[in-house]
């Protein structure tokens, strides 16, 4: 079964939960920091990150007895690296549900070409769906709300149209971040202004479950009210952000380095979700952008 859909004589909308459990038993997620869960740290001495994919897997695993989940995503990876390093290992795990988000790190770079990204993306979708797995793909978020990335809004829109066309050709499910207005608010983002925080990952998980038409009891999280802040304090925050996050990001680009160098996938094997704890991050700088 490719989708968890109502029967042909059922006229409910796709977002009304089915009465039956979902059909998936083995989920594999691939991608970059977005899918790894950066910005959503797990409290405790072991560290690690949770993220929207873990949250979706937890819901799916709670509804069936034989569910398994792997997460091969690694922060900082470009689409070429994701295709080269993660697609074949994902296929080898024989998933019936794949989540695939890639190309964001390419698009945000100066001169990033969303059409080049699309060509690699489509090749990966063909391979990921070759065994009949349901494939979930993601549009990019509407960046108009944030001054940092407002300038690439047009590139993101082109990327999104390419993703939708690929999804249509290959019968993928689209998880639409562009339409997720709830997260177009910096209170859903980490201090680096790039990655979602816990609230943001939670809302993405809810959106993915809606796209899959899976019943769940995840409720919206409400951010704290925006504090009153003076212009001078706001500019001071901008300077701290640039020094702590932007400058290191630029230096990594100049040195051809990545925040994902020497980082291993947190869940390389498909195992029952309740028995798999995210590994401690190795050689990572907490909070650094991809």
C-alpha cells in the first residue's frame, strides 16, 4: 500500500484520521540537519538530538507492534553527499516508508541552483521508491518572515515547484513546509536562526503525520510571548548571533568544511523505536548551523 487513504466510497478529507492503523512497518529517514533533529536536543548526559523524524516514528511505532525506524541523516550535507552516502544504505534497509529532505544547504549557498538540485533529487526518489516504498518529500519553508534568508525566497519557491513536480511524477507524499504558517515565527527556531527548536520540530512532526493521514494526539505547542526589546538590544543580539553562528558558518564554507564532518548517522539500523537511543554527538559544536 503506497498511502494510508480512505476507501473510494469514503468522502472524508485526507486529514481526517482513518479508523485503521497505518500500513507502515519500517521507516527510514535521510537528509541533513533538518532530519537529524538539530535544534531539538535531548536532555541528559548522553546528549543527542530528537527532531521531527523521531517524533513521527514514535507515533507510528506506538500504533503497531512490529515497527522499526532508522535515521541516516547527517547535518551539513549537500544533496550530492546525501545521494552518494545515504540512498543506497536506505534502500538496503528495505523500508516501506522513506522520508527524504535534501537540497536546503545547496539552495541557501550563494549561487545555489534549485534546478541542479532537482535533477539529483529526482534520481534519488526513483531509487528510493524502486522497491515500492512510500516516499515523503518536503517543500522548503517560506523565508519571507526572516531577514536573514528573505533574499533567497525566490530560489526556495523554484525549489518547491520542482519538488512538487517530482512528487507528482513519482507518487510521493508532499509535506508542505511552505504552507506551515505556524513556524514562520522566530520563536520556533533555535538561537542560530537556521534550525528549528523543539517547538518547530514538534510542529513539523504534526504536519508530517497529517500528510500521512495518521491519527495522533500531538497538540500544538505555544511559544512564550515575544519580549519587549529596544532597538539597541536587538542590534546587540544581532552582533552576538553573527559572531557566534554566522562567522563560523562562513569560515567553514571558505575552508570547504562541514558541521557534519566526522559525524555518524545517529540511527543507522532499523530497530524498534523504543529500544534505540540517539548516540552522543561526536566532534560536534552544539548549535552550529549546517
